[in-house]
C-alpha cells in the first residue's frame, strides 16, 4: 500500500493568505524530526485570558514581528522542552 504524501500548499491569492496558512501550520518541527513533510494534526482549544495578559502577548508578538498565535506556540514548545529536559535530568540522578 502506498504511503499518503503530504504537500505544502504553494499557491496563495495574496501574502495575507500565505501568512495565515503558515501561522496555523507548524511544518518546521515535523520536517526536522522526520526529514519529510508530514501534516500535523491540529486541534483547536479555547483559552480564556485576562485582557492585560493578551495586551502583553500582543506587545511581545509585535516586537518579534509575528502574530499572537505563533508566539504562544513557540513559548509553549520551549517551556515543554525545558520541563521535559529538567524531568529527565532529575530521573538520572
């Protein structure tokens, strides 16, 4: 049975459409891990945050030149990696 191939969408109507696509699809992590493009399964969640926290996130996202969502994804990934490494270090002692 042939494996299902995944393709990166290469045509967009405008740069905004491309930005939206790239902000919702995190393809880099999967490519680094497997050496091929595999579309990750995406689950949407609702997250209630106070207005002051959203304002701070928007400020940091603007400084980084990205929108809020990729910034949150990056920070969550970094924190999870840190916690995983910390846990594995503690278990080795």
